[in-house]
C-alpha cells in the first residue's frame, strides 16, 4: 500500500505542477483600457484586466467597454456581447449581440466575425468601423474611417468611410469561438445570398464609437502659442 500511496502522491504533485505551467503559457489577447458596467465572464471588468481567448465580454444596457489589442482597439457599446480569439495572423472578434467595433492601425489584421461574413479593413490600411446586430437575420455595418471589406464566403463588398450598409441574410448560423481552435482562423462563412445596400447617413446618426470617444476622452488641449 505504501508504494501505491507514494506513486499516487507523485501523480497528484505532477498534476498540480502542470496547471500553473499551462496557465503561464496562456497569453492575453487584449487588455481592458476603459469600461463602464462591462463584464468578463459575468465578473465586473476593470481597467487593466487581461482578456483571453473566448472570454465572454458583455455590457449592460447603459455600459461600454474598450479594449486595447495588438495594433488597435476593440469596443463594445451598450447591451453588447463579443468574444476575442487570436489567430495565426489576425485577431478574430465574434460579434453576437449589440454594437461592436474596431479601430486598427495600418498593417493590423482585425476581423469582425458576423453571420453575414468577415468584416475587416481593406488592403491592410488603417481603418475603424462597427457592426450592429439588428435582428437574427440583419446587421448594419458602418465605416467610420478608412475603407472596409465584408467577405461573404469569397464575395467582397466594400464600404467607404462615412457609409452605412444594411445587410440581410437567410441563415442565422455563424462561426463561434472555441478555445481549442486558438491560432486557427474560423471556418469561412459559406457563400450565400445576402441583401446588401447603403442607407442614408442621416438615418443612423453619429456612429457609437465617436459618441463614446467624445464623452470619455479629455477635451483639454495644451495652450497654443
């Protein structure tokens, strides 16, 4: 019995050693830079908190959250939900509810994953934009700065700065975030018919990101000589 006990104890100790080692290799994909009534897996989010692959990020009906990611930012407006996942060469942002957007530097690869396809900056240029889930079969896409591209299974739709596109689709399924798929791009959205047309900017008002940036960033400027 004593050898068995010693052997079992050795296995238990080895298992305990593996857990911290695995945790040490789990690298964050983003950091909360600003939040107001935002949550990470139901826990209150705070500035400086790390975000890992497939953490569930949510905001309540009066909340917001901004995340610093490699070469850019991701933001969630009120009543929104998203998950981040690092791929081989891009950061995937799964948009599941509300309004989620990004701002990327030139050369950054940030994809917003939606039921209608993958939204990204065009040609790797600096850009910012947002997606709003309006219904189980509809989204709005707004290009805030720079050109955006919606990849619908190999068919590309372009949205110029200041334009908003209304997109309708029949299939409500979309790739989902899975930790075991880290470092792999999600399966592409199958090409299918989508309704895609531009709407008048006056009908949507100021994009949510600009509203929040105006409200949360300091207006103070150094005196001009």
